[in-house]
C-alpha cells in the first residue's frame, strides 16, 4: 500500500478536510473564516502570516481552515502551506474587479493551481463582497468577468466552481462549503 493510499484512508477514517484559504490582500478571507465560526465580522484586521481554525461537524466532517495572508510580501510563502490540502478556497473582492487587480489575481491563482503539492485539490472561487456592489451592477456580470479574467475554464487539473458570496452576510457560503465537502468525498472515495 502506497503512502497516498494510506493518507487517503486515514482522511476517510478521520473525516477531516484541510482547507487552504487564499487570495489577494483585503479580499475577505479572514471575514469568511470568522463568519464560518460565528464570530464578530464587523471589525477584521489583515492576517499577518497565517491562522489555523477548526470548524467541526460540517456535514459530518471537521474542516481545518488555514487562513493565509494575501499581502504581496507573503505570497512567496504560500507554498509552505500546500501539503495535504484537500480544497483551496480562492477569494476575490467583487468591489475591486478592475483590470490590474484581476491580472494580479490571475497570476497568483495560476501559480497555485500549477503546484504539484496541490494536485487534484478542489478549487472553490468565491467572488466576495457582493453585498457591497451597487444594485445597478449585475452580480452575474461580475462573476462572468472574474471567471474569464482568471481563465478558470483553462484549469483542467482541478475540479472547480465559482460562486458569488458575502462573507459578511453569509450569502452562498454554505453552498460553497457543501460543494467543497462533496468534491473531497468524491475524490477520496473514488480510490477506496
């Protein structure tokens, strides 16, 4: 029995999913984690380094949430957190969907999905802060713009989904987590 098979069997037994939360600075990663843990989201400071939090009994699974800072000075260190990751949640700020920021976001996401250590991990792209988008702007158009700008259709080595959300209000967060858990279950049980 190989090492990967042993790890997969242990994950199935433990029902633990490792979730790495990444994205550019100020995209709402920590707000997302705080919302999931039912903590106050009214004041959130940028994550300097990383924080590990546990979310228990979500669909029968325990999620280890790795919230890693998105400042440009921290991004070269992201690879230190890739080992044994089951799902990457990539958070994008819907209120700063400009060409320069999306170009930077695409470059960073491209590096992440190319990493061997993340091979096969599911990718959940959350277009966050939709509660702050003016009502005159179509959320569907923003999601489409992000999908195209990040070249998500070119990601073939990962299962992925893109959803609009609000880490502040919780809109679509549960749907995203259900997708992540289902994606991991499909992958782990496929080898059982």
